[in-house]
């Protein structure tokens, strides 16, 4: 019982930490860090279930492995092996040794060794949103029943936090819809009626035998009316706009591009965002890396014939790296040096003192590696 007292204190701290943020990505990162501290785990991760393919992970956020090791390991997990067990059977799972489980598929080359394991589903309104994974207790001991209970409790808190965020976002969307309906009514009551009246006045000016001075006066009034209407339309457009994209953090903007491009691609890109991107990526750097991601994903959609694309954005050796890898047909043999927007991608890197590489990869596909100093 005495051992539970400090862990209950850590659980309370973890709950408070998770509840602090109102940004989904930040919440997920806080959940992982809090979970590792809660059970003294060396490594932690959170896999979000793909809504279109529930047997796969759409994104994978991790803690404890440095960026260079992650880079050497290659693609992020998508839900095979032990991770797939939790996708098929979303119940808490605790193992003394990962390798002993029948579904274990081994670790990729360069992956740190991992032995003890706890996994727990995160549910949002009864549906599995994702899974929380913890491995390797720092003491070298196996995870305990108390550890499992604490992780399950934190997963429940995480599910509530995610549900609250989703509800908040929906409320904001409803507010925007109502505001747009109001603006549409205003458009109908003012702008459209003004244009209709102006049209009637111009029609009257077309009458055969109309006085030329009267015609000129009607045209002058029509021009003034149209000018006023254009100004009102511009004001309406500004009112329709949400918060400017520059007010959003780099992480949210990058994820927004990935979500936006999902329909064009026909599948969601697999996103991995490593490190304190919102903290260290400046506004100028953000204004370049976001268009580079959009350009790269557009190329995949238009030319690659790919079935998947993996995106990695991370902080490596004082630079921001963006890597986009697809499994398509590769670059065409007759590609011009700056074709497919490659010149724009390289120019944006050069302007920041960085570099960009675009090349076919073995087995098919294209790899874009864009790097700029922080």
C-alpha cells in the first residue's frame, strides 16, 4: 500500500498535466510524457487508430528515442506485431518480455532493445481512439499490477481530454456555421439587392431615345453603387475568414496540410512530428516548410501513383528536417532539373541557408529531404 502513495501523487500530476492543454497534438505528447513518468518507463508511444482502416495506425507519437535513432530505423510502426494485438483486441496488455508473445514480430534494425511492456486503449465515447504503449522500466524490473492500473487510469483521463477537445472543436465549427449563415443573410439583404437595383438602372439607360446626360448620370451612379458593393463583399470575405493561419502553430499547420491533402491523395499521409516544433520553429521557417510539404504531397498525388506516403518532421542537429517518402513509381527519366516544383522546394531551402534532396528510392517511390537551420 505504501508503494501506491507516491504513484497516486504522480497520477494526479499526470492528470493535471494532460488537462492543461487545449491543442490535441500537445495533449497527446503530454499523455506520453506523463505516462512514462507515471510508471518509470524509458520509452513511450501513442498510436492513433486510422478511422478508415481500424486495423492500422494513422499516426504514431513517441517519447524516449532520439531523433537520429528514429531516422535510422525508417518508417514508423503502422500496427503490426504486438501493436496489432491491441488493435484487434483493445484490452490492457502487460508483458514481462515482448519477444515472448506469439504475435511478436521483432524490432527493426537499429531499434533500441525493449523487453517489459504495458499497452492500454484510449477510448473516446466508447470507440477506440488510439493505444498507449510503455516499455522498459528504468529500474530493470517488470511492470506491476499497480503500474498497469495507473496506465489504464491515465488512458481513461486521456480519452476524456480528447473527447472534450473534439466537443470544443465541434462547438467552434457550429459557431462558425451560424456566423456564416448570418453573413449569407446580410449578403442577400444588402449586396444582392444593391446589384439588382443597379442592374435595373442600367437597363433603363438602354432605352431607345434616352437623354445622353441622363444615361451618363445613371452609369456614374451604377459605378458608385458597384464600387460600394465590392467594398462590402470584401468586408464580408474578411468576416468569413477564421483566425489567420499565421496565428496557428507550425505543428497544427503541418497537420492541417496533411489532412487537406488526404482527399487529393486518396489516403491520409502517415505523419510523424518529432521534437518541440512549436517552440523552436520560427515564423519565417514555418512560412517555408508548410508550402514545401504541400508541394511535395501534391507531387505524390499528381505523379506518383502511390498507395502510401510517410511524412517526418523533426529537429535534427540544429536544423528542421522535412522528409516525405512515397511508394509510387519514382521520378521520370526525362524529368527537368526543376520540374514538378522541385526548383521551388530547393529555392525555399537555399533562401534559409539549407538544402533539399529529391531522388527516387530503391524499390520504387520518391524521397524528398528538405533541411533548414533553426
